[in-house]
């Protein structure tokens, strides 16, 4: 309570208000206050660092001295009396009181509360000591304390067959094998004593058993204390007495040795094989030839070629259905679990992370067993945590549970491919050929027991951890009912030297993958690639032939070959694009929409081929939808944050991105073609109108003898007029009071594709040469150069105008429509020999020489660029940003390339001397 007048007045004032308020005021006044210099750190101590006369205070987290005549207990968290002192009070921690025992009663009872006289010597703890075979008696039957303890000898005669227990406080029956073998509680020679069991010397049992634990990863073996104590006894009890737990314990020791064996070393697995062969007279279990009565099922035999029969002969007799009333989309794995001593623990489902060492939410852990979901889990775990969580191994025999047609529950054994198994010192299960594999049954996650050399209670020298567990599900070929072959568990163990568990860690993974025979799909892809590739060659030849005709060159030279290769590269890029898009759409549609499991996603090898095709297509060309690309069967566009997110499939990711890109592109094309260009503005048509209003015709030669013509001659004779007269002219056109704009009288055709004769082209070149010539006496100054250019321009303008007006009969032209096949192939069948040919072009195909007219090529190029970036980085946002960036760079590059021509045209147009522009010259 705060002293002083101010504090008293404050408390009295609070009391005058209400008793509750007064109590609050006093509490507030008595709260401790934090000093500015106060720190919040203190020395770090661990229980084992406390001294012999100190205990670890679990509240203060520090070592505290014990009281007088006291020492710390075995746990180190409280105190006990030293030898020769009895407890008279104990409230925990240091709050105990010890009293010295009298001289005639120097011993202390087992519970520590009383002093007692001992018949013999004392133990180090000050308790009474009895000889071997005797038990210590301190109290009467009713609990009354004796004045002097006694040592009673257990009766080992045939009438009782009793011995003292391990603690020496009661007599228990002798081990049955001692009685059966020797009719006594001792195992005398020539009988064999091993693992606390007694066996007759007449039993046919292998000698020289090796109590070694194999560590093939480290290329070494060590003498295991667990094997030394229990291997021979478990094997003998299994063989002689058919003891079920002993047989299971022997099997566990074989599994701890990675199911490895050879014909020389008589270790755990060789002992198991010896017993298996010597019990051939016994029945098999459930008609499985590899499963002998009384023995665990560890192997599928050691015959070559047996593994493919087990894995690919008989389908699992159940169907996986993803939709409808009979939905069955979960893989129901269960396991029979055993402890290291061979005791059956329980049946348990694998859900909840039984085989998954990485911690996670139950929802994400259970997602591993949702059929069709490719699952991948990785993490790094401290070795100290593993040692704490798995002091002894737990063993699992895994089965898949299913319901037959009669709705009866059955289980199917799941085979195991142990990559650490050695047969005659060879890692046979690491071979790519499945015919050389040796399949097994039982697995464990962590073995921290067999690596203990001298004491079972000591820290293991070596620890073995299942660092990679993979569950493979293979779809039956050509199935339409959702059938699969038996799943396969592939497991790899790592052997770790436990030098410093607190600083060591281990990386572990758990995965589920789905497989199917992709050979048929690959053959179809190859056929499509061959057929379309052949069509690409034919298309490229036609394009090259059309190009040769347009440039007026009949010779096949190096330039022709190079042009063919350029055309072929573009067509081949389209082939790869069609193949990849078709492949992606196939997997996206059929995998996501299937009701019965009949198709699974391609593996990494097939995905690598797709990426190669996409890369080839790109090289030759120069937002919740991403959830559809996940490697599971869900078609949902959104996922809960707590749910498991499957890895992305490259094929589905590519399919989703291309579909979205094409859909957006097609929507834009339809919008502009159907609505925008019809009701708002059509820039190409406006350009043609502008040419007509400006009285400017455009002559474009994209090839030597082929190009485009825009007839922009004004029907009013001139364009130099004021706004009033221009408006009047437009009204006259609208009311059909003047002639039409077309090149041919009484028509509206203003745009044409043109194939010019070689004579016309030669005349054109002679005039154009003066425009491009840089040297000569007439071009000695910039002023004379410009005047020469204007003169040449007038000459070209006059020639082209007269050519259009049919003045030059030797260079005349005709106007016709293109044939349908000519339009499809993009080439001309008729060669302009004596006369040039003007083809009516209502589709404004001259836009193909502009950036505006290459939407399809640009769309495919941008799509491929986006897909390549996304497949490499797995990031839609980054791919979209880089695609936009390269689009802007392309626009800038194109603008820079035409800027000089724009400047020349601007200067010429400023003199009002142009009515027909030359190749690629933009309008004024």
C-alpha cells in the first residue's frame, strides 16, 4: 500500500465512491513499476548442468541448491535425502526434511520414509542388499514395518519353479523355456542360453549368427546391441516354438537390415530365409505362396522377372469414379502396425500423415490420397526432433482397401521397392529394368535402435531415416472403367552419423505420382507432326513459287533456297504451335472432365517434349484460371488457403495459357470486326477515304513485280478546296450526283493487288534510280540534291499517273478477280507477260505490309513468348509483364525503321507535288 498523505487521500477518496473501486485503486497503486535500467535476460541452464547438490527449478529455469543432507533425484528436478537419512516431510523441490537414521538402523526402506536394520550390506543408495536369487522383505503382509528386513530365497524346486524378479522384491515363475528344456530355473550346458531363453542343444539351428546391422549407404556394418541381445533368441523361438511375436521381431530385424541378404553372411534376413525354407511343410496364408504360416510376409520371392508380373498382371478389382452417386475418388490405404518386439499394435489408416514425416494440416496431408492428385511434400527436420519422436521404430504392412461388386470389404497388399536393398551386395532395385527388382512388403520410417552399439539406452551412433517415399499409381491401358494396377511404394533410406543431433538436420520428401502408358499418345503426336510437317513443306514450296513469280525471277538460286527455308521455318513454327495447343487442350479437357479414370497426365519426359516443341515454335517465329493447371482432377477456379495445392502440370499450364490467350484474342478480333470497325471506326477504310479526299493514290510494291494499289483519285478533280466546298462535294457523293470512286467507271473498287510486267518494272526502276543515287555531279550540294529529287519525283508521278490512265499501250494492264484457289494459296497462277494484272481486292490486303495487318502472326508470337517465359519461371504475372515489354519494344523498333521515310515524305508532300506515293511511303 502506498504510504504518505497523497496516497492515503487517494485511497480514502476511492473508498468513498465504492468498495470495488477502492480495491482496484489499491491494486493499481501496488503494481510493480519497470525501471529504465531493468533488463530481461538471464543465464541459460539445462537440468544436466546442475551440480550433484543442486536441482533444476522448473519455474525459475535455473539450478537451485538442495537443503541440508540432500541431493538431486534421478530426474534432476527435485531433491532426495542422502544415504543414511530418512524423509519425514516432502512437499516437492527443496521442501523436504531429512533426519539421520540411528546407528542400529542405518538402512532406509525402498520408499525412503523409514529407517530399518538390514540383514547384510547396503547399496550405494543406502538401501538393504540381498544376494542373487533372494528378494527383500521389509513389511508384513498387512503392511506393518519390520524392525529388521529379511532376504527370502525363491523356491526353484520342481514344486514352484520361481525366481526373483529384476527388482528383487518378489518371486515370479521361471521362464517357460528353462522349465521345458532343463526342468529347472537355470539353463545349464549343453543347452543354449540366448536372449533370456533356453534352447536344447539337440535343435538343428544355424551356428555363428552375425549380430550386425548393415549400413550400405555408408559402406559399413556395426555390431548392434539390439541384434546381439534378441536376434538369435527371436529366430530360435520362431523356429522351435513357432512363437508369433518372435517371428515378427525377427522379420523386423530383417527389415531394419533393408531386407538385404547374401549366401555368405548369416544375419537377420538370412536367418529369416533359413526359417522360411525349413517351414515349407506349413500352410500358406490367404493362398499367398510368399506368406508362410506364423511368419510375416517380407518378400515377393527372389526370382528374376517376378516384379513386372506383380505390378502389371492383375488390376485392382475396383473402379475410381469422380462424379455421380457412386463416387469413389479416394485411395483408402490402411496399415497393420507392429512394434519392434513383434507385438501387433493396430490397424490404422494412412490418413493423418502416418507415413509423412513433414508436419502439415490434416487437410493437406490427406490430399495425398485423393485419386488423380499429384502430390509433393518436402521439408527439413532437425535430427534431435526425429530422435525424440521415434525412440523405437514402428513397422507397417500397407494395404489398399476396396469394396467388391457385392459390397464386401477386401484389402490388397501394396508392394514396396526398397532402393537400399542389397542382394549379394548389389543394389538391385536401383536398376532401370523392373525385371531385376526384388519387391518387399514391410517398411518403417525411422530406426534409431539398431545403430546403438554398447547399450540399448545410449544414443545411437547411426540412425536410418526414410528420406524419400513415393507412391506410384499406374492406370490400366485402354481402360474405360477407372481401373488401376496395384500401387507401388518406392522408399529410399539415408544413413546418418549422429555426431551432433542438435545441429544436424535431414531433408525428407513424400510424393504421389500417377502414370499411364503414353506410347499410343506419342505415336499419334508423331504422326500428326509428320503429316503437318509434310504439309508445311508443300506450303513453303507454293509460297516460294509465288514469291519467285512476284519478283519475276525464273532462276533457282541461293536466294530462292534461303527464301524457302524462311517460309518453311514459319510454317514449321505453326505446325509446332498447332501440335502443342492441340496436345494441351486434349489433356486439359479429358483429364479435368473425366467421370471414370481413363486418362492421366503425361510424365516429366513427355512434358519435356512439349516444352521442346514450344521452344521450337517460338524460335522459328521470331485471374484464378491458373488453378486449372494443377495436377489434380478438380476443375475449381479457387482453392481454400487450408487445402493442398498440387504441383503445376506443364502441359495443363500451357493449355490454360494458350486457351486464355486465344480466347481473348478471338474476342478482340470478333469485337473489332463485328462491332468496332462497323459502327465506330475502321482505320484501314478511313485511310482509303483519306487518300480519296486528298486526291492521292498509293502505289506499293512489296515484291519486284507484285504489290498493291489504292486508287485515291478524287471524283471532284482536285482536293485543294475550302471546307464549304468539301462539305458540298461529300453531299453530292452521298446523293449519287457524281461519279463513283472506283478505278473502273461506275464501280467502288479502290484497292487492288497488282502483278506488274517486267517491262513496266524496268521503266519504273530507271526513274527510281535517280531518287536513290547518292553520287554524281548533279548531286554536289544539298540544295541541288533536293531539286533533283523533286524532278525525279515529278517524273515518277507523271509516269504512274499515265500508267493508271492506260496511256502506255505497251505497258497496259487488265483488271480481274482472283480465283478462289488463288486466294486460298496466296499466289497467282497467271504470269503478267505483256500486260500487268490488277486483281480486285475488297479485303484491303495491302494492310499485310503494315504492322496493323499482321494480327495473327503477332498474336501467335506473343502467345509463344508468354508461354516460354511462363514455362521457365512458372509465373503468369512475370510472363505477362515481359510480353507487354517486348510488344512495346517491337512498336518502337518498327517506328524507328520507318521514321526516315516519313521525314522524306513529309518534305515532298509539303510542296503539294504528290498524288501517287512510292513503295512504303506513308500518306501525307
